[in-house]
C-alpha cells in the first residue's frame, strides 16, 4: 500500500491506537509512512495483499508494527510477534489450499 492510498479511516484508527489525539501534517505523514512500510512488510510475510481495514490478525499486526517502528523498536518486532506472523501465514496457506482443492463447477 502506498502512502497516498492509505484510507483516512485507517490512518485515524492507527492514530487512535497510538493515542495521537492532535492534528498535525508532519505526524500524519510519518504515520502514513509507517503504515505503508508495515503493509509492505506484512504483505510479504503473508504472501499476498492483506486486508488492513477489517478487524483481524493482519490489522492487529499492522497496528503493532507501526507502534514498534514509531518507538524505534523495529529490531524486536518480528521476534515478539513471530508466533502470530506464522499463524497468519498458516491461515493464508490453508485458505489457498482449500480454494485450490474445491471442486469447480
């Protein structure tokens, strides 16, 4: 997801999660950049574009990724969330398998 494509509601939800209650273009730009970076990272881990607007594991991981990056702790994010990242990968793999094994017609 590119910075310019980040929905206003997703930006607002992330800011709320981070307790950012003020309006500031520089802060919004920084958070947009972190959301974009996090979505690219998580899409890579999931093997496909994820849905970050709907409640679920990808959204939760994105919010946490942004929090870690904002706090300068990106080096420990993957270690702390490895089990959840693997669970997300497995869920996606099972979903793809079910789709491919479904009878057509």
